[in-house]
C-alpha cells in the first residue's frame, strides 16, 4: 500500500525525466522546467499497479491520468535465435487513427495488431468508450487476427499476447481472448520487465528510472525508451 504522500511523490517524479529521456516521441506541449512539469495536464495520482506477462520479452508501462494517459516502452526485440534487435523504425508504441497501441507477446500477433489491423472509428459524442471497446473494438480485433491467420501455439505455455490501447485519453488492456479490462488504480504494465518498472514506480521513481531499473533486471529490456501520451478530448 502506498500512502498519499508517496502518490504525490510519484506524480512529481513521473515527469522530471522528460528533460533527460533518451527518446521523446510525441507532439505533446510539455513545458521544460520542474515547476511546470509538475503542473502537467496529466494529473497522475495512483497508488496501485498491474503487471502481466505472457512470454513477452519487453517492458511496457501505462499510466492513466484525469486528463489523459501515458505509455512508455523499451526498444529491444528478440529473434528466434535469441539475437537482440533494435531499430528506430521498430517501435512498440504505434498510432492507428484515433488509437495508440502497445503490444507484447507473440511477434506475429503484435505485428498484425499494430500494423495491419484497422480499428473501428469511435463515436464522437461518447466520452466513455468502454462499451464500444467491448462490443466493437474487441470484435474487430478478434476478426482481424482470424483473417490474418494468427493462431496461438497451444503447446507453448508462454504463447499469447497482451495489448495496451489508448482511446480518447483512456487506457484499456486487451488479452489474447480479446477481453477488455480496466484498472481503477490507473497503472498498467505488460512484458517480462514490467514488474520491476511498476515496483520502481510504487517506490517513488520517475518512469524513466523505472524503465532503467527494468533494464538492469530483465535481459529482454533495453534502451532507447519511447514515451507517448494521449489527451482526452
């Protein structure tokens, strides 16, 4: 359990790393300077966390705020031979229309979800998209995976995938059955190193430091780190 003082510390620390992070990929209007960063449009004040892994060689974290959400990820991928790969064109956080998507797990499923799937256009006047996510987005994703020939390897206990999806500044987690979940604490983590990153955040680290800690403890996590946010409309 994290007390209110620790939550405030987490809020303050989350944004201090913006001036020094390895890669900043966003069109957000953050203002440089500690005082202004602490008054960011994202009011992140959450005591809890959620971490999940399904044979996912990565670290991806998501934080939900009152006015939007944040996704952060490492950049290492691993081939069938175990050789590590990293390239600026290969990002773990992608944008598909109104959606921001981060995926971990089976590479073929992740490629389909992040580069071939065309998510349905959300209704304009619906501020809460949970029902839309369940009835339309989940169904669309499941059909796309089927059409593209993805099948989970049932003989591999580590097979499967997990996805963090941001829509209108709100985070949703989608598992391999295309079930949609949300956390009331607002903090998400997927991938093999996410438990270290989430633990670091709970202890008061900024999210850049949290990913560095994950990198030190998980061989499948490595810089550069990618950060993006989405603001509620």
